[in-house]
């Protein structure tokens, strides 16, 4: 008789788990507390990019929705080895070795993307955000090359179609409120206080970033000021249900993915917008200019690395500043390089033909110190090195207390623009401990029979940040593992 599997949540991790369990002959039902429009968790809020290891651009062709795109012949995808992926993760570990979860993420990344592709979940090169045109050739940088068409919404749509085509069922407006736990085994869930039996339950309901109480408890008071850029439905439900029956906390509970966001965005990315538009509140081109806080001071190295290695950490840095905000300042030399979110109809900014005019329009800052900061920055720049956004160009400042390591250009060509930003929390890093089959573990490292977890609920995957695109890949990797594990 086919096993019955219940999946809690409907994002990328949940759907990957459901597809995997269906592959093995299970009957799978997803319960999602949101309505149909809001289903998909944080997945719909993402850019749909997935980081994975690959040895050459040739390995990407079978993954593409349109392998005959004429640009591909004139594209250098580079390589992204497992060693490089491992090193990138280590750079965010604060001296920790790779965790078991990180080793799984790296080693399973490419085969998981191939697996998604085998279910007709296809991708396209991220020409607009991950490549620059150099000598007539599209050069990809930072190890991140592919995303779903129509970004996170497109990924959700493709995965849902694959799930349904295999016979999976999904119920919206159906919040799971409790695990049925008897005789040391999870045997089902309560949905609107109605009992639903199952051989296995997979928790894929996201982190606790949309829960003010848990953010304050685990991350700190400042995080009550953070903008929640993802779904309002990730309130830690799965985490609380699992902890209530003895599951083990695992990972860095005061860690989270936090991105510079428009200071004036609404929480949850503006629920009045289409899901794909909500990402446009991000402001992650700081590497092309500078950021100053309310005191008129720079407070971080805007050019430390490619932005997909820093953006998930720099939201925290902004939130830690006086009054929890900063301004991003650019001159017109880089306007054509700014991402589309800087041209979004709801983007907030001020503009001036001169720096004096610009600074006068920047509210909430020490204007004299801001002018002094810009003057010192301009005088510090190495003029001999040529600006090149396709590489870590080494065009840096000299003699400043806080260095800008790459892409440091003098702010001298008007008009000038400044964008107010704050910290936006995307997802949390603390979660549950799982084994290599996705089973949730108790304090004694003994599995809780019948209970599995994946996605943001898996702790130990990320610590002090992560290279962009790793989050969706992690969801698919651990979702697939939990799906397979649930039917063993």
C-alpha cells in the first residue's frame, strides 16, 4: 500500500519534497495556510536564482529552457567547482569548519538541479544581474549563473506543475496547528483542528522571520525595526510544533539573511504588488557607490566582494547603524549599471546636479560630515587602476579607516542620486537538526519517527551569511532528501 505523506508548506523546499515522495510512489498532500495567491512561502519573493557547482558551461545547456538562445555562443559561464562553493561557504562561517549540512548542500547541489530539470523545471542565464558585457562577450561572475524564468514566481509555478502532474494534491487556507504525536511517533497533523493521518509528515513551513516575538527573542530588539521582505506566513509554526514534541534546536538562531532594502517599503514587500515585483525593494548595488549612516560616516567596505557574497550580510550592518538606516550614494557614471530595482516605480531617492544639492535633500543625516566623508573618499581613490565590474578589480581607496577594496570611483559626475535604505530580513538561519535522511532529531540525536524537515527549518546550513542563490538550492537539496526519506 502506498505511504501517505503530508507536507506542511508550499514553497520550493515543500514542493521538492513532494515531488521526491511522489517519485517513490507515495500519496502526497500539501497543506498550506495561505490562500492560493499567497502560497509558495518566500519562494515567490526571490529572484529564482540557484547556486550549484559545475565544471564547465557545457553542463548548463541541458538545464536551459531555451538552449538555442543566440547569446549562449557568445557567453563565458566560467566554472564553479565544489571546492569553490565550499570555500565560499567557509568565508561566512566565522572560523567554523563546514558543517555536515553544508557538505550535503555542496555535494548534492548539481545533481539536485539536474533532478529538477528532469521534471521539466528549467532555467535561463541571469544576463541582467550576473553578467557584464566585456569586449563583446557576456562574462558571468560570482559563480551564480541560472535562475527560473519569471524568477521566484516562475520557479514556484514550474515546481507546482511538476508536483500536480505526478498526482500530488494541495489544500490552501489549511493551516496545520499541531503534530499528532503518540507512542513516540508522528502519525499525522491537525488541520483546522481536524485530524489528518499520515505515515510521514514533512515540515517545510519556513523560518520565524515574520514573527515579531521570535525575532526579538532570538535575534534581538533591533530586529523589531527590520522590514520583513518575504511572506507574512513564516511565523515559526513548524519550528514551534517540532520543539513542542522534543526536537533539537540546531544552527545559529541569531543569524539571518538580511538585505539592504528601501527605507520606505511596506512590510512583506508590498502585498499589493505582484510577487515578482516585491523583490524590487532590494537595494543591492552599493558596490557601485558608497553608503553613509545618519552620522554622515561610511561604515562598511562596499566593494569587499561581488555583491552576491555580501548582500545577505549588509542588511544587518545597515540595521545596526544609528536610527537603523543609511543612504546609498551614486554618481551618473554608474546609473546604467544599477539594477532594475533602482528604477522601480516605487523606488525612493533624491537627486541633485551637484553633491551640495544632493546632500541638502538627504534627510536625517549630518550634512557636514557627509560632505567631509565624500571629500575624503574622493581623495583616497587609486586613479591608476581601471574600473572593471566583471572582476575584483582592486580599484580601491588608500588611507581610509574603512577601505573600499574594489570598484572605488570618484563621485564627481553629476547628476547624483541617493537612496535611503534599512535592513530587510528574508529568512532565519536557526532551525531543527535533521539526519542524512531528513528525519528530525531529538536531543539525544535519536530520530522522531515519522517527522522530517527541510528548507529554512534545517539548521546548520548558514551561519554569518551565504553566497547568493544558496538558499533556494538548499531548499531543493534538503526537500529532495526529506521526500525520499519519508517513504523509506
